């Protein structure tokens, strides 16, 4: 749906129109800041929406063609500062599309290769302020892509280690205005990354007052005043006070309609 402040324009697949959107179910959305075009993930591949023409162009996996999209179940889309399109799939790895040449590069997990992608199920993608590309996965933790070597540095949960990533199911990655990287997980709380030490400080549900309200993190965002807001699955939304290290939670109260 596109809303212009007054009305909605709805884009639906039209079998008679090859330039229509490819699927009704949208799984990921990213905007090219330079052109304003949209990149749209679906369960049936990637669509490129050209704002000037109003047409959708489709990218699909072509069996036997390693120069095509690695899989059609798209789970994450990101446009980096150089204009490259990064596309995560739900089980077929990570892809990079060169917008100039139209060439696809695939990154997949390789058994016994520690510098490969840690898991083929990609959940989130983020480029930080120094150009580092971070890739969250379903079961393989967090990956940092090194373009010089073409390999990945892995950050995973380690038992009996208090400063590792708290869990390997990454659900959200966010960098705030201070350059701090925040990593949400699916059941293991929120992580704050120390770049110098390459270690994580964990925020999890605790019997102590003012802890985060839920360990399943769904979203992270910073407002214009620098306050960090953390959405959860089941525990409402949290406001993090950086000065005190406290979380203040806001929940639905069924009996309170005010």
C-alpha cells in the first residue's frame, strides 16, 4: 500500500500484467535513497519498483543458474551506501546485487569454513557508520562481512561466557546516533555491542526492577531525542534510560481504556 496523506494506492498481482507486483505477501521492504525506488521481498522472489514508470521488475531464482537469486523466499532486503542491494533469504543464504552490472553474488554457509556465512536463514541486515555490513541469522548468530577478504566474522552465543552474544536467533539489528550497535534476539534478550572489546553486554528479564520486559525482541529504534525504544513480543514496548540503565515498559492494560 502507498499512502500519500489522503488516499491509499494498493498494488496487487495481476496475471495479465507482467509489470505488476509479483506477490500479495510482502516480507521485506527497502528504499534506494538516491533513486527513491523500492526493493520488495516476497515469498516468490524480489521485486524492484521503479517510481518513475510505476512498474515492477522481478528477480527470481533460476535453477542451475548460480548468477541468479539464490532462493525466492525473501526475508530481508537492504540498500547499502554504495547502492548495492543485499537480499537475505529464509534458507538459501545471502545475495548481493550490483546495481550497475546487474550481477548477483551469493554468500552461503559452507561446512568447515569458519569465514563463511554462519547460517543460510537470514533475518536482518544493517550497514553501520563505518561501512561494516552486519547480517543476523535464524540459528547462527551475527555475522560481520569483510569485503576485502569476502569472508564473515561470526559472533555467536557461547556457554559459560557472559560477554558473548546472548542467543543465536537474531531478530533485529540497530545502530544508534552514538555508533552503538544493538542486537535483539528471539528469546535471549537485547545485546549492546562494545566495538573495542568485541564483547556484548546483555539486557534480559530479571527479578530486579526496571529490567527489560521481555526477552523476545521484535524491533529497536532511537527517537530524535536519543531515547532508545525496544519492541517485544509479549512484553509491550520499552524505553531505555541510558543514564540509569533502566528500562521503563509500556503495556496494554485491558481494563484501562484511557
